[in-house]
C-alpha cells in the first residue's frame, strides 16, 4: 500500500525531469493523467504498490512527454499574445485586426466593428499591464453581447428545425465548457463560441438541444445529433482543437 500523495520522478530522453505524485483511493484500476497546468498525477487503488505506479509512468513516458510539450507550447503562446493595437483577434473563426485608439471625451471604453477590424476606443492610455487588461475586458464584453444575439438566433433556428423547445439562454464565461443544458431546459453557452467557425457553434447548439430529448450521452442521444449533423464527429474533434488554442488567451 502506498502513502497518499507519494511522489516520484522520471527523466525524459532530452534530459528534462518530470515529477509526479501518486494518489491512492477506492478505485479498481491504475491511471495516469496530466492536468492543464502540467501536473502529472498517478491514481492507484489502495492495495497497489508505489513501484507499480512508477512502472505505469515509465510505460507511458512518451504520452506524458507529448502532453507536457503541448502545455508548454500553449503557455508560451499565452505569454506571447498581447491585446494591443495591431494584434490579430478572432471573430467567427477568422483573424481580425485589433485597433486601439484614445478619446478622452468618451465616458467609458467602447468597442465597435469597422471595415478595417475591431476598434477599441479607450478614454485614456494607462500604464501596462493595466492598459492591456482594459482593452481585453472591453473586448470581452463586446464579444459577449455579440454572442448573445448570435446564439439566440442560432438556437431558435435549430430548435425549430429539430422540433424541440427550451427555456432561457444564458451566456457564460466558463473555463472549459462550451455549453450545457439543465433538466428544466435552460441552455448555457460559452461566449467564446463567437470566436469559432460557425459550423462549430452549430455543433454545440445542436448538442445541447439534443439533450432536450436525452439528458445523457447514450446512443439515442448521439443519433439525434447525427440526424442533424452527420459529420458531428469531425466537428467535435475540431472543437477540441480550437479549445486548446483559445482557453487561457481569451
């Protein structure tokens, strides 16, 4: 039996060292996972030894290395990206130029879409990083307003096509989820859907409306989704790839 939260380490071929921790619990099988923060965790049944946990890590070294490398790249992209004049931001899956101007006469920061790109007008130029945070917040509020109208219209259209009803729609700032449906028929959508190609927003809307028929992910549920979107598997994979790029930056 291992002591809970026991730790270990392995060395990859490039010489880098990976630390991990082992957690014992009431489970039947062993499992290794990598969190989005880059923490490697080994979960073991109480009766399994620490040596077995270490062998599991060794056997999965290549997979662990790839996951940690993806996180490294993602964190690097997040560090390098800045919400400043001239940056490229997303709207409906397309890169759009971010423009920033100053207008002391305005009472508050404002955002509007122009032929040149998305223009953020701030009341005054402040010091970094406060300046960038203001631009990001103003842009986020604008995105949320766009998402509300966009997703309300899209949901109404798909609900009519699928012959299903729903209650209210709420636009959320969820850390990882794209959408959800409650037992009462309330729909929640992530505002970041306005950043994605339209076919992926369609997938999320259809997915949540399908829960009005089946509040699970059974075969019957997926058959409802497939009836509307025969290529839903490809869309689901694309959605996952976009999520890895967006979450943490926007």
